C-alpha cells in the first residue's frame, strides 16, 4: 500500500495487553511499566450508543504499532472487545477516523 508517507506494510498483529503480574519482566508493574507489552499501549474509551450490547470495561488498553493505518487499530479494538470490525466508530483528537484514513505514528 502506498500513501502520503510512502510504502506501507502493516505490523503483524500484537497480542492483547496482558494482565499483571508481568511474565516478561517481574519488575514491571502497573505503576511502573518497563516491558514492551505494558509500555507501548493506547487507552481507548468505549462509548456504546444506538442500543448496542457491550458488557466490558469502558476503557480498554490496546497495543500500538508503528505508523499504522486506522484499520490496524480497529482490528486491535475488535480483538480486545469482541466487537465486529466496522460495528464501531473511532474518534481521535475529536475527528472521526475510518479504516482507510492515513496512518498514526503510535
């Protein structure tokens, strides 16, 4: 894929952010994240509207990639919540983002 930044190859899917205690680094805690799994995350607030059913937390953590497009992030949200890709809207910095919209630096 080519966009304004040049050629794009998506990062491989990252696993869901694991719970604590950390199995990668015993010194990594919720107060002081030291490992890649816990320090490279985005906090996503879920606002359910239109009668959709979602019984999970209203803030989730997803891993972030490196200069990914919005579809990559939509897939990570889907992995963490079980919501179908395309069944939710993504809003970043006050603007709606669609899977085809450019990339985010992470």
